[in-house]
């Protein structure tokens, strides 16, 4: 793992089986599946940028939701959905 890596939890909610499989397979190459739609990844900034690029190509962002949670940082959402405003629901 590169020394500039950070830990991320990445979740998704994708209604289409084909897109869901493509996203899961992409995430498998970057991290470890810990639940059906949850992955944990150690990523450098370059790896994170590459992963986002790949996910945006495989998902339909008008219908799918992919959430990237940097542990100890700000939550980022790709696609549908909003970030909870209550800080009690954020992982710090």
C-alpha cells in the first residue's frame, strides 16, 4: 500500500443487476468486500481518482447511488441520494 493511502468505505445501491455486477467487480480490484454492497479500500489519491473514473463509467448516476466514505473525512456521493445532515450519523 502506498504511504499516501487513506482508508475508505464504499457503498452502493444499484437497482440494475448488470450495472451492480460491474460496479462490484470494479470495487473488488481496489479493495475487500465486507458486505454485499460494502467495500473497504486503502487508496492513494491517484487510485481514488481512477476508481471514481471507472465507477462513473459503469454506473448510471441518474439512478444509482455510490457513496465514498473517507474514514475521518467528508462523505462524497456519486449519483442519487443526499448526505445526512445530522453529524451523529457520520463516521469520524
